[in-house]
C-alpha cells in the first residue's frame, strides 16, 4: 500500500510540473516567434499613472526585427497623428509644430510613449521569472534586465498566444498599463 501511495504522490507532482512547463513553453514560443519575425504590428491604449494624475492615449505600433519601434498616436484627438520612432531607448517624435511632453518615470528611465517598445524588448530578451494561468489567460512575469532596479512586466496572453494586457512595474508599483489589440506577427 505504501508503494502505491508513493507512486501516486510522484504522479501528482510530475503532473503539476508538466503543467507549469507547458505555460513556460508558451512564453518561450511567443519569444521565439517574435525573434524570427521580420515585423509585428499592434494597437494599444496606454495609461500612465503618476500617482497624482493619469494620462491615457492610444497608439498604432510596428516593431521590426532589429528591435526598433515606429508608432502613430491615435487618441486623444488633440494629439492624434503624432508619429515617432524608438530604437535602443532613444526616440524621436514628429508632427508639424506639435510635441508630446510627458514627465520621465522610473527614476528617469522611461516615458509613457516608450511603453510599447519596452513591451516588445522585454518579450524578446527579458528575464522570464514565472508563467502561470490567471483564469483563461496565460500570465508571464518578465524583468527587462538582470539588474536590481529592473522594470518588471506582467503580461497576459490570450489563447492565440498574443499579448492582450501588460503592466509595467517599477519598485513594486504599477506605473504603466497597456491594453493591446490586433497583435500580429509576420
């Protein structure tokens, strides 16, 4: 009887481990697909939380295989049409005489406009700390670097293995959130 109990306990543990590895594998599959792709496109609504105020705006984004991101602001209407490019953490904005001004966040490391670039960069090369199911969606937890002050991203992935929601945390506090739609990889 003790032998069967031990075998049953082993099977329970092994089944639990294989479930986790399937979830982790989905995260790795998404990373692999992004690394092999020539481009990806998506739209997102970004909310920046400065504590005493929040800003929400929309963007259409396109990332290339070198890690560059181009974007067009789609909302609100007062800033729609502004375009930009972010490469290796440096960026530019263009639109006649209009310019976007956001205060820096995370100890002056990023702006809300750079959130989609951080999302793609972290999906491609970040340190995957955990993967598990959160209801019907896969939740990936990824740090953008191995440094002590890394940005932490929680990314929820749908059943088609595409990001739907992401939160960027710094110092344990959510500073940016993204609602991602129409994520396509080619």
